[in-house]
C-alpha cells in the first residue's frame, strides 16, 4: 500500500472523529453549564454539580489529541509548495493542544480533590468557577491559537473544487470571527471580560471543527481515489 494511501485514510477517519467528538463535547458542555458561584468559589453549589460540570472535559481532552492528528494529516497531504503553512499550523496546534490539555486535566484531577480535602491555597485563582481566573484565561489562549491554526492550514486547500473553496473561507472566518469577538467584548466590558469572550471563542472554534469535518473528510477521500 502506498504511503499516500495511509495518509488519506488516516485523514478521512480523523476528520470524521474530530467533528463527532466536538459535537459530543459541546452537547455535554451545554448540559453542564455551572451555576454562578460567589467568591471564594467553594460553596455547596460545587459539590451539588459534581461530576456533571467536569464530564465534558474528558472528550475535550480527546479532541485536543485528534486536532493535532488532523493537522498532521493535512500537513502530510499538503503540496510541497504549501507545506510551510501547514507546518506552522502543526506547531501552533501542538502548543494550543498542550495548553488546553493541561487546563482541562487539572480541573477534575486536582481542583475537585483539593476542595474535598480543604486544601484551598490558590483554589480561587485556578478553579473553572472563577470568571477571571487562570482556567478561563488558558481557554481563551488555547482556542485563539486553534483559530490561528485554522488560518494557517487554509492555504493548503488550494484546489478549485467547491469543497476546497468553502473550506478556505470557513477556516479563514474562524480567526476573523474570534478576533472580532475579542475586540467587541473588550470594547464593551474592558479587561474584565469574565467568561463572555471565552464562551464566544469556544463556540466559534467548535462550530468550525464540526462544519469542516465532513468537507475535509471528502477532500481526503477524493485524494485517495485520485
């Protein structure tokens, strides 16, 4: 079997998985929207919401790995003249995924256990319930970087087919909308954005991944047949 065939099959499978896992993650996240918890974010509301508020983070961690795998497949498939774009995208994808993997892994494995044991040093700054905390800031950074990845890989889809043209516009729009959301939210709320921009940028990136999944899979399938 030719080396390229493995790339096409792998890319096709990962494209579908990214779309499916993103949809599952989003569905779980929508059913686990945490209630507002007052400072210092250690009230009984948190115990009542365990583990529902954390379940979506497990498929989210899987999504980070799949995202890197998808960008790696796109880089392997990219024509030589455009691999510099996909290589930059792959490097940024690794960085974005690492930021979000650490962010998500710490919440169910460290934060909840620390609360149960009463080990609360640094809790308020790190918990997901703090709209101005580290968790939200890392999510903003991670998903902004993911939207940058979308822009980087967009030039790889250089074909003249309707699918590739649509993919280029979709991937470019992801970063444009993320920046627009950041500007608008910052203009309205200043530096005290809370979780408003975080919710916006996550929604933009997740919508992009779901919408791009099937077209990307079709591109790989077509390349495999050719």
